[in-house]
């Protein structure tokens, strides 16, 4: 079971050959387009595929679909299919996905310092 979000955590070098928790986080949000998918879902709550596609200029439908499947497999995104014709599919963040918000805020904070703001 994972560590509680409230337990104090310190940075350490870790043990060679054992998975690094920071690397695991970067594997989730570090691939191209994934960060933007999570950001948009944090801001909007729930979105359909077409809305996600419109919000990310340059992403192909195939790549967006692949990233959404990866996020779903990691427990970050929940996919809901409604039995309609044509099928209606919505994406929303899970509780685990919503935990990324504080990380995104700190990334923005640091990015603003890089931009001199």
C-alpha cells in the first residue's frame, strides 16, 4: 500500500535497482500530451474525446486515444461510456488523478519563476 499523502516524506537517493517514486510520477505526466490531458480534466472536470482533441492543437486522435488508455490503465482517468447512438464517452479524473493538482500547481509556480514573473 502507498504512503499517505500526510506522512512526511524526505528526498533520498534510494536503492539501486529499486523503482524511484519520482520517476514513476514523471512516467505518468511526462509523456507528450499527457500533462495537457490531465490539466484540462483538472480544470473542466469531465470532457468528451472531441473536447479534449479540440483543446490540444497538434495531437492526433490516435495519440490522444493511446494517452487516455494509458491514463485509464494507471488509474488516473475514468472512462464512462453511455449506451446511446452514437455512443457518448466521457473522461474524468479519478481520486488518484485529482491528487496531481498540487504537483501541477508547484510546477506552474516554478515555471513562473523561470519566466521571471
